[in-house]
C-alpha cells in the first residue's frame, strides 16, 4: 500500500542544531533595481531571451537595457541593447530577446560559461539605475520522440543516483570526475524536505560546480 498508512510514527527530532547553512547579508539600493533575471538561451532560434524582474516601486514606462556578455576572464565578448515598457505592479517583469548567431555552447565535459552583466535605466537617463550579474551557459535541451537532444546533437543519458550528495566544492569535483570516469554523465538531485527544521542542503553550490565542470543534473 502507498500513502499515509505506511508513514512511520515516531518522536520528532532534529537532525542538527544551530546554523545549518551560509548566512548572507545583502545590501540593496533603495531605488528601482533589477531584482532577478531568468536567462533563456535557444540554440534552435539562435537567440538569447531574458525575463527581467524589476523591484517593487519601479516606475512604469519605457526602460533601456544593455546586456554585456563577459567571458571567464571578465572580457566583453558581445553586447546587446534593447528597450521594454515596464508595467506597474509589485514585481513587474519585461521580456527581452536578442539574436545571437554564434555563441560558445556549454556541453557535457565542455563547460563554456558567460557572465551576463545587465544594466537598466529609464529611457533618456544618462546613468544606469542598476547593474545585475548572472552566470550562465548557452545551451538548449529538448526531446524529440524517444530521443534527447543537447544543442542539436542526440545524446544518451547515463544517470547515477543522487543519494549522498557531496557538500564541499572539492568533493563535488571528485564526484563529477569519478562518475564520468565510470561512464556516467548525469546525476539526480534526490528529493528531500529541505524546509524541515534541522535539515540542510547545498544544491545551489552543487548546481554552480556542475556548471563549472560540464556536469548535467536532473532536478527532482
């Protein structure tokens, strides 16, 4: 049987006490700013789409955006400019799309990465109101019939289990290298109740390190 009848009943305990993760103190500008950016590269469209979320209180109207693509050394490789009308609301979003003919593609074992440096300003302003940085790999994954495709090439996924996720960057690198040497090319982030008191996870660090080492992840 499945469901609650098989749930184990026991006294509640904490897996750990105290701080179970990093504590970050962030300082944000008081005026309008870029709150978040969802980077959506498309190999098939040869385009880079951005979903930009502005902060609460951003004045509606036309805004200008400059998107600079920096390489690993921080050198600008290409830049795009666009305009969009910011709507009113607590978390207004705008969509930007830039054609990009020949970006360096991220693939398994070849982790080509960019840093997007996005500047935003009200139309006509001489100085940007904010600048937002987001690292990303230009890649696209899709399914056709029974086949998986990464950047237009058919791939075979060879997954390994996700139990015992490493918690340090050096341990993660060894995990990726060892898994690849054993013939695997992707691993799963195993479902856990990360919000349960006393629990911890390092999924953000794992995703960053996987990006840096050309390793693919399956979210759960």
